C-alpha cells in the first residue's frame, strides 16, 4: 500500500500540487523513463537512467537479506517528477540509508524540476527515516541544509564511436598492454551462468581482500544477477585467462537503458603481470558496443584522491570522459565518536591477533 502525504512549505501551508508516495513499482519507473527520454529526444542528447533506481536493485538486496529498501516518489499534479531509492542496513542502534552507489544515482528528477521541491522531498525522507548515516548519490548539487557534499567520479566510454576510434583514444601505454596480453595468449569469454559468476566472484573477492576493500557477500551478488536477467536488463561476467589455466581476471557487468556498468572487477597477481585486466576491459568495450549499448560506465574513480591513484591511472587509460556527480551526506552527531571507537577496537584486535601467532 502506498503512503500518501501532501507536502507543506516552510510556513506550514499545504502545497496541493505536490505529494510523496511511499513505494513505487517498475511500471512507475518505465513511465518516468519515457518523460526522462522525451526531453533527450528534443535536445538530441542521451542521459542513461541508472539501474540503481529500478525495483530490481531493491529486490536483489531484500531477497538476499542484505538490506531493506526504501522507495519514494515525488508527484506534481498526478505526474511522477522524482524518484528516490535507498538501501537500509541496521546494526544495533546504527541505521545507514544509502541511495545509489558509485555505479548509479539514488535520486532522479524530470527536466525542469523545482529544485526547492526536490530539497523538501529529501528532507521529508530524512525526517521520516531518521538514519544515523544518510548518503545520497545525486546527479547535481542540491545544497541541502545540514548536509555536506563531495564529488563522486566515474568514467564513460562513448560507444557511438567506431571501435578503431575508441582504441585510438586510449593511452599509448594502455594500447600496448592490450597488444602484449593478446600476444601472451590471453583470451576473454563472456557468460551469464551461475558457475562462471561464482568463478568471477572468487577472483574479485580475493582482490578485495588483498587490498583491504570490503567485499559484497555472494548471496547478494547472485540475487543481483538473478534480478537483472531479462526485463530489458543484463547481468554477465567477463573472464580473462590463458588457455589451460584458471581465471586470471574477471569483471561483473550490469546493463540497463543503453548503459553497461562495470559493477565489480579484480585480477590475480599473474593477471596483473600479463595485463589480462587491460585486454579484458578492451574486449568488454567492443562487446558492449556490439550489444547495442551507447555508454560503458567504468565505475568509481577519483582523480584527486591519492587512494584511487592506481585505479584512476588504469581506468583513465581507456580514454573515457570523466563524469562528476555529487554525494550528499549527513551523519548523526555521535557517529564520529562511534567510528573512532570502532577503529580503535579493530586496531587492538589486530595487535592481539598478531601476538597470538
């Protein structure tokens, strides 16, 4: 059942044109996308609609028991003008609400929207949910009161270009790595089978563990894969290997609305030495173009953060356009103290573990 509320402005007066619904279905998403892309056809541009706003995204998290979903719609005179979807995770008294990810935004608005109404929409959600930590991946800055903002970057490869032009747009070093990998006998296969998904996950999980990056649980990955099969969506893996050997590099890819997204990727030490990841990405770009996608989204990066230096060097080598979105955040006043205590606890446990060997 949908929760329905008429919005009120700062003076407490009702604004009859606008209301919020708690929940939306995929039919609402499809109708919203029509309006979204009608504007594109007038301007001759294309803005992909993020898969993180589809109902499949939320269903995967809930079916896996990974998180619960919060979906809200903003309506004007009976027309849907804004969508919000976030994942809630709870641990004791801590409740996080994250809308979107580095692979897609958690809020979308129709063109010519009222920024004031969108701000009010998000503040109402924040007041209703009362999360300890609230993060919103947004296409634009919204200057929300008591929220902070930071840039979030990704790289888009324009698949409208010819394959040869895309290849020439890559850095010379990247092109050479691709050629070397081919000469070494590296090949890349694409699959949507659960068996190959598991093989890809094992490589990605090992890479995450090695680099101290939190890895998503298998139960969530497999449900995500299931939910994004069909219905205009795609979930598949790319596997790079030398004949007769195990997988040396892998990527999990999710496609929706003419955009293919690099969801996760990883390589073994031998994979790095043989440049398997470079050839794999080059093959993904060509394969996604052949499948009819217009954009290949290479996922999160940051040209200004030293932590991302290696990742950014690798991804930017493929010649994509740097796309900047905004992460809007708010933490409860006690969160910094909790995080400090948690990090102290973790560091003490590391000392105890090292002394026990």
